């Protein structure tokens, strides 16, 4: 993959807005596309579409949370401390590296308690790899 200077600058701007524009809660959408794979819906993503692919358990989580097998909405609260969020499952960070993504153990989600991996696109979406990610099934906005 070859990226132009403009691609890299757009990526840097997107990353900066994620880091400096952090929110207390995110409403994310995931789509199961024609290839049968799950992708995070990230408008204006400046790089290759395949980078948005959900793999290594995150795809199974999308399946689990989806009503129709085509789309799922997830409300996400990132945090660096353990908090009480009734109705939310908790993803607890394990091994991680800046460019290698982050492993999370999913807890408090009956029927789905296992490890998943989140790729570095998480840095663009959430601005960092939080120690805890609280999730619950969301609704279309």
C-alpha cells in the first residue's frame, strides 16, 4: 500500500481530532458487508477500507450484538479506571502496543465472555487504547 502525502496528512488530522476531541461516549455502527465480514462504519477514513475490518473475536462480538446479522450499533464508554455503568458490559485491557492493537477480555456480557482484539483503528476512533471499554447494544441514531 502506497499513500500520498495528502493521505498521510488527512490521517494525521483525523488522528489529532480523535485524540483532542475525545468524547465521554461514542455511538458506533458496524456493517456486515457483501463479503460476509464486519467493518466499523468510519466515514472519511483516509486509508484502505480493509483496515476497518473486525477480526480476532471483534467480528464475533458484532455477530452477537446484531439483531439482523447485517448491522449492529454499539454504545461505547472508554475509561482508564474501573467504573460502574449499569447495563454495560466491560472490556478489560490486556496485552497491547501502539502499532499492534490491544487485546481485551469481555466480561459482564452473558453468553459472550472471551478475549477480542481491537486493531490500531481504535486510536482513530477513540483516540487511545483505554484500560476499560464499557459497551452496550445501541440503537440507530
